[in-house]
């Protein structure tokens, strides 16, 4: 049997053996020769959620509007080669540390750790070998409440210059009887280290190809925002949102406020809830859809895809435009290892880090 036919046969067998509501199919092979699958989940209500093994990347969430029309609200790329080329981190897991670390170094327990600096002298998102550029191991599951997959990654001691071997798992879970998916994180380490995991999901509730946030309303339960310099390095100050473009405690339009936020939103908003408490933190509406976000994380990085310029073609065949979508990255604050007053990102041997974020959709 020829290899393409064998691969197709194996993929068909994998799909046939999957639990009801879980479809597995071959997505491609990386330049390094690693096989990548695509998983599509569908619940009893007809919501679909899809992701690929490369970067543990979410590529589709098909949800209904007020008229019952289902549309994908996650921005993604057309094929594996595009995901390998991009620096956009579409829907992928970010680590070991999401966000910036000033001067690419920090000190923990009296020991200074020097990370890999980019051209601006900072460490960011785990570059130059980030988790979004790796193929994760996957195990699919089906239980009474949900269907989904558990992705696992072993990050060895010294990976990206961080100390400690980390074992990380990320669970994607689609609920059977509601239009909701959850992301659950777990991590352990062999040595004292810092970490900050998130998903770099881009969304537009009017549909991934809509290319505008006009009509979206954001209500975010955050009472402070992080002060940063011109390259988004934190000063250490957490400022009151009152009277600023970062006050979304009452529903407001990001689109309308963009002229008062030079360069667009790329800011950390700190939730008004106890650190570690799982609670609803945002309600976002647009395109006849409503999305409720709940999380155990202390903050969110709100980003209005300021770097998009229409040259990167999405899976819908259109070029993604600046301010045409948003990221809502629940996480700890950037540069936390250098600010003792920020919620801690330190993990010690024997501890288990756990975090979860959910996205629940309904008609608006």
C-alpha cells in the first residue's frame, strides 16, 4: 500500500473509533515530519469546536446567533503550512511565559535567570521556541458532561532558558448540553520556576471574516489596569480604571474608544475578584451573539489585533484587518517575576498549578 493511501486509511480508522461527537482527521505533516491531526467536536445543540495538534491550536467555534444561524467566531488560517509560517499565534497555547519579561531576566530565591531577549531586549511568549510552534500529544475523551481532548507537553529543564522540567496538560472540553467550551490548565515542575499559560484566541462574534468590532459591546469586571511604557513593559503600578478608556464595568464599545487608545488595545486589565477564584469576568456581545467568560485567572490581556494589516489570509479567504477582532487572554500579569506585588507566577516542586477559563455562548 502506498504511504498516502495508508495515511488516509489510518485517519479513517481513527475517526471511526472516536466517540460520538468526536471526529478525528489528518490535518497535515510539519516541515520536521510530525503528523498533525484535526479534532472536531459537536454537541447535542449543534455547536462545533475544532482544534489541531500543532500548538494545541483552536481553529473553530461555530455558534448560533438570534436567528439560529451558526457561524465560526474564531480567526484561523487555511492550512498547516500557514500556521508554521505565522507569528500571529492564532488560537494557540502560549508558554512557558505568556507576556513580556523586562530585560529578559528575573530573580527567584536569590538566583538570576537570564532568558532569551528579542530585538527590544525583552522576553515574550516563550520565543524563540514557543509552545505554539510545537506538536502536542493528545488523548480524546468522552464523559457524561462533555467531550474533548487532553493535550500534554513536556518542557525540559532549561527549555527557553527557564529552570525546571515542566509537565503541562491543557484540556479542551465542549459541554454536551450548552454552547460552552472550557480550557483547563495543569502544570508541575522539577525545580523552582515561573510560568504563565494562556490561549491566544482571536474572536469576532459577528463571524471570523467580519473584520470590524463595530457593534460589539464589552462588559469586563476589572477595576484596575496595568501601567506600562512605550513597549508595554509594566512600571509596577496598577491604576484605577475610572475615567479611562479601560473602564468596561458598564458595557461599552471598544471600537468607539479606539481613537483614545493610541495604537489600539494591548493592555492588562485586573479583575475585581479574589486571586484564584473562578468567576464570571466578562460579557461580550456582537453579531447577535453573546459570550460570557469565566476564569480563575487574575487578569486579562485585551488586544485588538493592532498588528494585522490585511496581508495574512484567514481560513475564510479574506485578509484579516487591523482592529478587526479581539483577543481575550486570561492569564497572570506580564513581568510578574519582577514585581513582588503582582499575583505570583512561581511554581515549586510538589505543587500543582491549576487554572480554567470558560467561554459560554448564547443568542443576543
